[in-house]
């Protein structure tokens, strides 16, 4: 987990977006929803890895699960080509 968080911090660099990392021992979609509800988020924004919607549905991607389970709007940002 720490390795992935360090990678994310490097990618974000000195961006203007405030970032807080919250390691949660749950399945990713469940963790994102739980933290969003706990924090009173009005929307969840998540990126994709570039898989097609069909592959995401078959493989059970986090974005797909969020779209179908989240009590709040979800914005899915597609990976760059």
C-alpha cells in the first residue's frame, strides 16, 4: 500500500488538488463508498485503466462497481489513449 501511495504522490507532484491518503482494509469499491459517505462527499471521481466497459463488467472493475453501488454521483475519467 505504501508503495502505491508513494507512486500516486509522485504523479500528483505539486498539484493544486489537496490530497489525503486513507488506507482502508476493505475491497476497493466498498472502501471508496464508505470513506465518501463518512466524509459527506457530494461526488466520487475515479480514473480507469483503459479497459472497455464490457471487460470492466466481466472483471468487476472498481469503477463499474462504484457506478452501480454508490449512493452519490460517480464521475469516471477514462485513461488516456
